[in-house]
C-alpha cells in the first residue's frame, strides 16, 4: 500500500525529453515526456485501445502517438486522434498525472486529491548559490522504498557498511536527539572532539579529531535529507556557528526513494556541499565517489528485502536507534490509513 | 482455454527428423519425430514411468526410447519395451496425437474428437506452381496467440508499426468490407489510385500511384492469410483482372500462431508471391526482408501481453477497425464453449 | 516436508572457514563458519534486528558480526554485542544448529529433538587406509532430493544414462535382491560372467567377461552408498572373497543429497576405491572422470523435476525395479509422519 496523495520524484529533469520515458510508480505504469512547450507531462502508460504502452510510441507535435495504431493523446490524457475515424469516443483517454518541476526534480502526484505544487518538499540545496550539487543519480532497487528510509534514519550503519569512507566507529557512542511533528521526523547527533570518518578527514584536511555532526530529516512519505560534516574542535555543537571554523566539511545527501511496485523502488539521490566549490578532487569525491558509497548499501537493501519476503513472519529485535525509523513508519501508516478513509 | 479439436501447425517439415523435437502445444508437452518409414509422429512428451520428457531420449528402430531407463514407445504411444521386464502393463503408454503433413506443414490435432485431415486449412499457395514461397520461419513469442490474430486482422497497424516497408498512410482512409461465415472472417479493402507502400513501389517498379488491395482471411482457430499487392491504376478494384496489369505486386503472407501455453505461442509464418519468381533481389525482400518486418510486430505483441497480464481488468476502447478482430474472437469463444459442451 | 530430526551434510570441511558461508538447508537459511577454536558453527542466517543475512557480515574474534549495524552473535546464537547499547535483550538471538565434523563431512541437525553425533551415518570409506577417496564435490540441483535417491536406487538407469562409462546393458537382466530394516534399504545384484562396463574394463584391465556387482544402501533420510566393481570370472558371487581375484575394480560412490528448499537440493558426492591407489590415471578416472558421469544425471534429474512440478497429477507406471525406491519413499513418509506427531 502506497501513499498516493503525495509528491514523489518521477525523474531527473534530464531524463524527460521528447522521447517517451517509461517508469512504474506506485504500481502504475507511467510515461513521461515533454510537450511542445517543453513542459513535462505524465500519463498512464497504456493505450485505451489495445493496451500497448504509450512509451513504445513517439511524440508528434507535442502529443504522444501510440506505436500500434496511431491513437494520439494530449497532455491531459484525452485522445485527440484515432486514425481513420472522425468520431472520438468520450472515454477514449488515458489518465494524466499532475507534474511539477521544482528544485531540479520532476515531481509527480499519483493520487486523486488535488495536487498543490506548493507542498513540494523544499530541497533548496539543489538550487542555491552557496551549495554545489553533484550530478544526481538513480538506481532501480529491488527493495521496498521504506527500507531505504530505515537505512538513512539509522546512521549507525555507516560504521559497518561504509567503514572505509563515511563511517566512523564513534557514531554509535552518541545517542541522537529525536523530534517529530505531523509529517517530519528529525534526528540529530553531535559528536564532539572525535576522529572524523576517513573521507571527511581527507576532504577537509583534518589530521586529528574534529567536531562532527550527523543529522537527518524525514519528510513523509519519501524524502530523507542527511546533514553531515565536521569542523575544527571547539567550533561544533548546539548553538555554534560552524562557518567560523578554519576547516569545514559540510554536506547534504538527499534521498528520494520513489515506490515502483511492492518490493521495488527508484532510488533517486543527490549530494550538495557548502565548501571547496572549485576543487575538482572534491568534486570527484562527493560525486562519483559518493555514488560508490551508496552502492555499498544497495546489496544490503536488496538482501534484506529477499529475507523479508521469504520469512515475513519473523519477530525482530528493536533497539534505541530504531526509534527514528519506527516513528517514520508509524507516520506512513497513519497517512495510508487516512487515505483509505 | 484453447480449442483442442482443431488442426494446428506443430512444426515445419524440416524440423521433424529422427532426433526428437520437444514442443509445448495447447499446454501439453509434445515430442515430434519421424518413424522408420519417415512419417511424422507426435506423442505426449512424458515417460509413463518417471515422467522424464521422452524428447531427452532417442529414436531406436523407429520407436522412441526414454533416456532414463529405456522404456520404448511406438508411434501409437504404446510402450513396447521395458528393459529387464517381460510383462508390459496395459496402462504403460503415453498419448499419441494425430499428425498430418500437408501444404508443407506438419499439423497436429490436440483434441479427443476424431481427426479428419480433409479439414486441414488449404494453404495451397505454399504448394502451387504460380506461387513462389519463401523459406518459412517461426518465432516463439511470449504472447497469447489471439493477439497475433488481432494484429493481422487490423491492417491499420501497418502505417504505425511498418512505416518504412509495407505501411502506407492511406490504408486508414479506406474502410474495409467485412464478411464472415461459421468458421471464417473475411476483411478486404481496395485503395485505388494511391501511393503504394515503400516496399511494393520498389518491388513492382511503381513510380507514382497504384491500385492497392489488402485483404485477410481468418480461419478459426489459428490460421490467418493476408492478401496484399498493387497494380497499375485502372487495373484494380472489384471485378477487375489484376493479372492484365503491366506492373504487379501480388503476395500472400500466411500466419499460423499455434498456442503453446497461456500467454505464449509459436508463431509460424510463411510468404509466397505470384510475380518475379526469378528475381534474387525480390527473393531477398520477400524472404529475410519480410522476416524483419514481422519482427517489428514481435516487440509490440509481447509488450501488449505484459500489459494485459498485469492490468487485466482495464476497459478498452474499440473502433470500427476492431470489428474484424472482434468477430474472430466471438467465433473462437463459441468454439471453446461448444467443446466444453 | 522434510525430515528435520536427522543429520544432513551441510558442507565439505574445506568450505567452512573464517569467511561466512550461506546455505539454505531444509528450507531454512543457514550460515556456516569456524569459530576462534576452529570448530564449525551453524546459525540461522538472519540478524534478529533487520533480517539481513549474517553471511553478509564477517567473523570478528570467532563471533559473527552483522554487516548492517554490527550486531554480533556467538556460536550459541546469542547476541553478544549491540553497538551503542549496553543492554542486550533476552530475545536478541538467532537459532544455532548442532554441527558435527565426522568422516570428512560437516553434518548439521535441523530439528528440535536432541542431536546425537553417534547417529551420524558411518561413511568410513572416506577415512580408512584401504580406501582412497577422490576430492569430494557438490552440485546445487533444481530437483527434489528424493529424485536423487530414486536415481541411485535403480541402477538400471546406468545402461541408458551412462552407456559409454559405467553403464552395461547386462544390468537389466539381473533382478536385484532387496531387503530393508527400519532405516535402511539394501539392494544388491551379482552379474556373473558378463561384460563389464567400459570404464571398469579399462580401469581393471579386463579384456573379456567379469563377475560384477552393483549394490546400494539407502540410509534414511538422505544417504545413499553405491558399491560397485568387478573381479575375474569365478571370484565373484555370494560368499566369495573378491580380494583373491587377480584383477579387481572395487568402488563406493557416496551420495548425500541435502534438501535445500522444495524442488532444490545440494547434491554432495564423493568416491573412494580399494584398488590401484597409486595410479594417477585411475585417480583421474575415479575423480574428475566420475564427476562427468554424475553430470550426465543432473540434466535428467532437473528435467524430471520440471515435469513433476508442471504435471503433478499424472499417474505413473511402476515396475519391478521401482521396489527399492518405493521402499525408501515409504520409509521417508513414515519418518515425516512420526515427526509431525
């Protein structure tokens, strides 16, 4: 069961062109393309005639034409041409989904409730002069999108999954502060005067301890933003202005796991940093290098999914670090229940 | 549900040899081979002992010997040898299916009603001096065999699926004449004084318009013959003798989609032409070239199948060109019902 | 349904190291490794926290550490470390399975009844000076483990599956003697003064007939030992001392098909011989050569499994040679029923 009345990332803008793009979202087949004016359009990816995916057709004059018998649909999903027949029946149409392009993402709204682009989560780091984003990426994973949230919301996995890059053993020694409101869970941790993870030490030229932070915000249903970094000892901690530190690593990683089907998702992710904008080595590290770090999670997530599918009834142990993920799950459950009415 | 009391093409004659050939037909495992006299034999492809496919065995003295413990069956399906045991139980047998070789096809009868080879559809073009057949071909497709009939019976798809070869946009402008009797649907179209499809123009040396025809006969349950071609303007149309035309392209394409299992079929197909018998370029075009044209349909048919499996309940729009396919479907449904009794 | 209260081979000793080994046994995920003292350990291969297979983790100080959040388990399955949390809940554990290393096999006990290593089947040939074992091997087969027992218990298949190596047509001419007790089925055959199989003739320098034997013992649920060989004519037969023969081929092949899941198994197998210990050509033949012979069965077994899954309801014919396999099946059924209580 997916929350349908919500904005999900459907694609990166560069993926949506005048060639149709097929993507299954929340269990529904979707085709994305740009119309004559360059605006992104999302339709149910199925011709109302013989059920062929419209994505096998082509864009003709800003409309999408089925590749089988030429039925043509406009951006509202209405069939506007049935070759060889002047009458177009009222019900000759496919579904159109609200789409919005914002913060360098193409968002889609899968539900029946009215869509309000003002409610799109503010991923402002992807569109702000002080932050330099990496080329955003995506992986089709065979796992429930919620496993990604569990993953991101419990940073203690960094020590075990990413020990040679962004992990550091000290993280498990610091209990996080957890707060939430109706749609957001916030988890934050200061780790003062501790060794930074290997990648941060290298990027920030740290040779000893640092004041580190690791925080994450979950915005239901499917946005997770990690805040991470370190500064010189003495410059970190609640209420401090980290930007006064001589050395500084300051990052966000943005996790956008859009449900595809049960047990499968499109894991969109992007990074941005607020230091050393013009350093090509750092560009590399927090671009392709971070993709490699994320790939360390993929095998874990898919193996976990296989186990949960095969042995669904097992009781599992929860610990203090699962409070954040558990809050997020309850939030999601309430949203699904509310939608079911 | 398949019509069982009917002749289906099981194989091309060249495929049936003294090496066993395994093929699933109408949901049943079948093994085909030639007996000592060279006659094609079809048996249920399962040893009555340990269920091994007989097709993993070999032909010994015109009989088929199981590759596991040597049980041997004759062409009637009776077990004639159980190594190490003189007594052969009455029920030691596998099913034998009626087979007939006619019109360069090996036909099989999967049902329980008596099989009459006189009822085999007359594909006489494959065996007639005025017609030159191409090497027949076959593709295992992951689609319901009826989707192939839908495809062949609605020629308007040519414009969109085969635009660079046998498609021409004018076809959608001409409504076909549709007639039927108990077992046959006939659809025919004259398109007078119109541009021929690219492939016909080239094959027939047409430089301007032509009188074209496109007709198809469906013989239930699983034979579809397309008639297509063009002649000089003025030589086509009802009642005209097309063979008086100075230029002429005259073709049949024979479609024999034999059901394998639910959602899968063996698409046998062959072409024959009644012009330019001795032109190697035309041989190529209406041989390997037409196979390429047919391959343009395969991706469409399998994508359509995937959608119908995944979203079976969707209502779909029908238009005037679907009358032919709809007639064929009703004919099939009546046959299935009649068989169920 | 598997017999759980029984010893199965889980691995060859060389497979169990300080790197975790994942293996599904009787439908359960198992991880095998060696602890700090070098003893083999088998745990349920699932972390009690987030269900990740423990086999994706690593061995740390003789314990296994989950690769996700570092939960660490000792050889009893008890969680001994939850990083970042001092309290370890009582139920934080995974299942531990009794393991024993004996006769060069690592055995596992999957059931709830007490495990007694004294009940491990005595595969003494693998550990005896008069017998030279080959390097044991294993194949993951997509077939019910019982199909392997059926195979091994009916030696008449040798004639048809292995005609160029260990098969000889005479085997079907000799009815075996079959006896059984509560847990063992014994089948034995003397074939006096007959041509030996090609491989035995070559290995034993036989140029004419020989006195041959082929016997098999099935020890429920999953051990089958073949005894095979030949001696000079006059030296074989009940009561004779085969070791007095000038020429002699004397072999055991040990079949240990451990159930993985329904329709899949791990087929462990090993060979040992009591002649020509120091002949490298014979080493090769009864090592890699016999593996090739076994591989001739694999395709048969998997094809049979596919047929039985697809057409489960078919009635099948049994003959005199099926008495042995049928006894074994009944023995197994009684064991399953007894376990269900």
